[in-house]
C-alpha cells in the first residue's frame, strides 16, 4: 500500500504489487471494513455497506465485486469499521431539540427575498 | 491456410480457454471459502464466459462461423481447442487460485497485445475487456501474496499448486507454427513465444515478492495437445454437464 497520492489524505492501492500480507493469528478475527462508493469523479463517497476481509487491500478487492459490479462507479473507499468513532446510542438526547431550532436550518432562510428587496431599493434610488 | 482460417484457429483457442476456465471457476459458486470471495470469484467466472461469448461472436459475425451457443455447446470433444490447464478439475482452492493467477496473467498479456491488432474486431474487444482483466489479475496477485506469507502450511500448499500448474500453464502457449507465422506477419498478434516471455517476466515479479519458486521452463514438460484437439480425460465430462440443458432442446428460445 503506497501513499504517493495527489491527495495525501487518501492511500491508493497500486495494482502492480501484491501489497503487504497480514498475519491472522489463531483465534483472531478478520476485520470488517465499511465501503464507500463514488458514482462520478468529484462526487461524495456514499456508504453502501461492509465487507469482511483480512486487510484493507483485500477489502477493496472484495468491495469492487460486492458493491461496484452493477451501478455506475469510478472509485471506492474502504475504512476499517473499528477506526470509526461514534456517539453512544444513549447520548442521542444531545440532538433531541434540533427539530425546534429551525432557524439553524440553512434551507429555512428566506435570503433571496431580502436580496431582491435590497436590489429593488437600490435600483429605485438610481 | 488462409488469413481468416488462421484467425479463426487462434480465436477458437482463446474462446475455448475462457469458456472452460469460466465453467470450472463457476463450479466454486456457493462453495467459496468466504462469502465475499465466493461472490468475487463467481463474478470473474461470469466475466470469462462473457469473454468467450465476445470471441464466439467475432467468429460468427466476421469469420463465417457457427452461431455462438451452438458452437460453444454442440461441438465434439476433439473440436475444442482449449489447453489442459483449464480442463483440470478444481480440487482445493489453492490449485484454483494458482491456476487463476497463471491463466489471467497470460490472458492479460495476450489481450494487451491485441489492442494493437490489425484485425479490428479483436482490437475493439481487447480495449473493451481491458478493465475487467486488470481486476482479475489484481485479485489473483492479492491472494497469491497473502497466502504465501500466511504460515508454513499455506506456503507449502501454494508452492505445490504452482509446481502442478506450471507445466499445464505452459500449454497455453503451445505453438501452432503455420497459423502463427501468418498472424505475426499480418500484425494480428505477437506470436506465442513473445507472449510467453512477457508472461514469465510478469508472473516472476509477483511470485518472487511472494517468495515462491517458479520452476525453470527446461525442467518440466509443457502440457501440449489441447490446441490440436487432444484433451485430458476431464474435458468430456465437463462438456456433458455444461451442455446438458442446451442439448435438451437446441432450438429453444431463451
């Protein structure tokens, strides 16, 4: 696995090498990897599911046939599920009042109205 | 031998290899070591059968051959031109993986050359299949590297599978001097000897990283005969099973 990428945040699998093998010891489990699918260049990667694999390289190899053999796809990400940090389900109440605070919802602003009103007023002055 | 006869001979060998290899690999469906691998391996088996179909279509549409389904399922055993490597029964997964590795790298080298073929239908198909074949070799490389370093038993099994597969795989490059000379002169393809050299280089690069020893070519007897219609005892039973449903009613419309 090489990291000579234009985007240093993303490691890219080099196809011409086999990659570094991992050793899975007795009693140790394979990892679960979350798979993110990119439909076109520049688009967000969307979570589509997970695969079970010994390492990231094979996870990517599996993900290709698992999640990218029908829909349009230009790239995939895999992330070890264990590397994802999440809130405890009990703490869901932190988000409880969100629905009351519609003024925080960007789609709630009636900006265009104000802009048009302003434009009209400046136009009238000229 | 005419130009078209030589092309037909080469395409039949390539297509039969892909069809029989695809069928063999599809026998793993539902039995693969883990679900993810089962799906990937089955999907590639399906790709192989698609490659065979693409070639049978060129034979039919551009070279006056029989309709693809009938050609694939109704020929006698002696009329198949596949190599012995693809005919061998699956056995253990190590064998199937090493066969997949050796076969798919051979295909990759061949199809890469064919992108420049002066026989246009083949060059077009070669460009179309490029990405699929790239994935097949990526998959094979990943498993070879992984399993060769996964402990003594795993390493020993991979090496012994390689020893079994190597002479069989040399059969992919069985020479057919008359057709080859014609095809090379017409720049339709590069010739078996050239392809074999590149295949040896490429597989060696992966195998040496994996710590496996590729047997020397001089120390083994290549499994020739398939290109001339001489097959192993395993082909006929495979053909019986593969064509069973089709032969029930060859005129049926699907």
